[in-house]
């Protein structure tokens, strides 16, 4: 049989297929949980959530997904150890893609939101330990990721709790919530647009090397926030008080938060696409470098077709299986309304910005789930489904060891297949 097809080696075909599989799994799990609050609160239908997130994820992945990516995600392996035998890196990255994607598919099947970054990191730790030796693994990085199991949901939960309590005290618990909503809507719009600016500057555009200093980023975000506040003023002018019953007035208030929820979710989706696409195509770039005899370095070049593979895979995953995780995050943890969903989304976005700026390794998935938990706790422990929460926590703790075990299996599988 011919060793190549269309001039492309079988190894690259296999790697491309596995990268597409991984991107599909990311779309089904990670992107879906980011849109879960919007769907669960009724702010968006599943169909509209898929369309919005699909467009923004693909644009984030393709246009600002970067020209280079980490050869080994998050610096988990010592590149000097990898350079000693590049062929082992090839088998390991094939195994890592297969292992991480399989874990994500399994988690999605049961509606469990898990971290795609932790999945690929766990897979790399697995093959690195058996293929290159324990000394090749940068264990301090692994420990920092394990610590994020606590820091990510804790940060998100505290802010989610605080933001929802603020909304309750300023608007929902007042005698005339509609009047108070009109008063504070411009401020909420400012906050959302300000955070969107920071999310974009600190995370969404970093691959374009648009590295702004903190004062510049804050000034630009204030300008964006001011534009948002202006839109909020225009929106409040259309809000007319009615003589209807209390439920109708609350419905009017909640409609204000629908807009804010959707805006925040879209910003997070764009930033997610620009960053997490690397979990699918980073290993692909490393495999192609090895196959083409390029010297192993900390970063690998990305071709446009790789970004297309990653972006399309994410969109298809979201459209086909995304509803499973959306249901868990949006409906099963706690009951969400647009105001509660907004508090959770804003808490997530603020936590992402803070962590990105301070260099704290956190998971977007864990932050968002923690934020939803915080919003639920603001209404009392009885507002949470503790069985669902326990299952999610178990899945988080299990992610690294399961991914590592699967990776070891696939590492030896591909090593035997291709040698």
C-alpha cells in the first residue's frame, strides 16, 4: 500500500483525525457548559445558543487562535527530555489526543462538565511518565493544576454569591424593582462591557501579540464600558412601568438581564475559542513538527488549516452533543433565572480576567460551575442539587488520573502500530 495519500503521510492523517475528534469533544463539553447558564435561564434557546457560540468560537479559534502554540501544553514536559527522542513525543501526542477526547466524550455522555485543559494535561503526564520517565514531567506545574481544583470554583463561587446578593439588594428585594432596574441598568451595562474589554485584551487577543500594559488595558476597557453604559441608558428609556401585577413587573426586570447574560456569554465564547482550540491543535502541531523533522522547541507553528480543523470540530461538537452538558450546568445544579445567570456569567468573566492577569492556572469550566454554585448558595443550600454537585466534583478529581491511564494505553498502541 502506498505510504502516503495526496502526498501526506499516514501519521499526519491520523493526527488530523484525532485533532478533529478532540475539537469535537471540546465543543460538546467545554463550550456547552459556557452557554449552559444562558440556556438554563431561558435567555437563549438551545438552537440560538449553538448559533451564537458556534460563530464566536470559530471566529476566536480561526482569527485569533494564534500562529504558534505550546509544543507541550502548559509546559508539563521538559522540552530537553522530549528532544532526546522526538519519535516518542509523536506517539505520546497521538495517544494524548485519543485519550483526552475519549475522556471528554465519556463525561459528555453523562452530562458532566470537565476541564478540557486538565484532560490533555493529564494525558501528557501519563505518556510522559512511562515514555520519557518521571523526571521529564514538571511536577510543580501538575501540582499547580491540582490546586486549581479548589481555587477555580472557590473564586467563581465567592464572586457569584456576591454579585447575586448585590442584584437582590439593589433591585429584586426593593418595593419597586422595575424602577430600581431602570436606575442601575446603565451601571450593569458598564460593568459587562468593561469586563468584556478586559477578557478580550487579556485573553481573547493574546495570540495576536496585542499585549497591553495594565493601565492601557484599563483605559481601553473604560471606553468600552462607557459605550455599554450608553446602550444601557437607551434601553432603560424603553422600559415603561405598568399597573400590572408583581409577577409581570419581575418579568420586565428579568428581560433586562437577558441581554446582559447573552453579551457576557458571547464574550466568554470568543475568548474560549481563541485559547482552548490549542488543546486540540497544539498536539497536532507537535506531531507534524516531529514528522517533518523540525527541531523540537517550546512552541510549534500553526498552519491556517489546523485552525479550521479546530474551529469546525468545536462547532460540530457543540451542535451535536452540547445539549447534554448545557442541561447539567443550566438546570440540574440549581434553578436559574436571567438575573441569576447574569451573576454567574459576570463572576466567571471577572475571575477569568483576574486569574489571567495574575498568572493563576484556573479552569474556565471549574470557574463557571463554581459561579453557578455561588448563585445557588445565595438562596440557601436547599437550592442546590447536592447529588449533581458531588458527581461533578468526582469527575473533576478523576480527570487527570483517567486521562493519564488512557494515554498510557494509547501511547503503547500507537507505538506498536507505527513502528
